[in-house]
C-alpha cells in the first residue's frame, strides 16, 4: 500500500525497520505495516489510491452484486471526474471512485453479472435496445452493440460480427 504524509515529514520506526515519509513522495509499504501506520498516525498520513490503467482487472458493486471487468480505457470528463470503461460479460462505464483494483492473486475468469443478462442471451444476438445484430468483439472478449456503443478506439476491436 502506498502512503505519504499529509504535512510535515517524519520518520516512522518499528522493530527491524524504519521509513522516512514526505509529502508528495509516496512510499510503498506492506499492507499490514501500512494499516498500522494509518492507525497510529491518523490524520498525519494518507493512503495513495492505486492508479488504474488499461488492462487492469477491476471490481465494483451494482445493485448489491460485485461485478468485475477489464479496463479498456479511461476518460476524464469536463468536471474532472474520472471514468473507466470496461468489458466483462458486457461493457460498463464506472466513475473511478467506485472501483477497486483486483489483485493478481484474486484473478480468475471474468464473471460480471448485470441487470438484463437474460435478455441479451437470444438466438439472433440482436441488441435488446436497438435490435441491431452488428456487434464488435472486444479484445477482452465482450460482444458489444456497434450501433449503440461504437468502439472508442480501433485497437479495442478484436473482430466485427453480424
């Protein structure tokens, strides 16, 4: 876990080690050590959230269920909000303040469960919103309607279908 001081620099010592913390210079500590420091120096240190990059696996809650997906790209809107566009079983756009990185140890097959899954499973593979059968297959395996949701970048498309 990455931490930095919120103000004046200081040195944190523990049996067998020490680390010097400065504002604007995050340091990486083992999670257990970082949690202890956050508890001991509440208000003097803060956690630096992990940076999300394309290709990362993420998780978020929707309708009381945890969903996962792979980041295709990120977008910063005109208000400074950061959005992640991801594919799993379907695509999604989620504000980054609601997502968590999935650790490598926890990775496995992507099994996102979204509302409307049952209406997407039909024999024609037609989009439930517009009826089009023109779809693109994401490099991460999601089949996405090309009419409602054209790809933002050509390199995200593995192949076109329909």
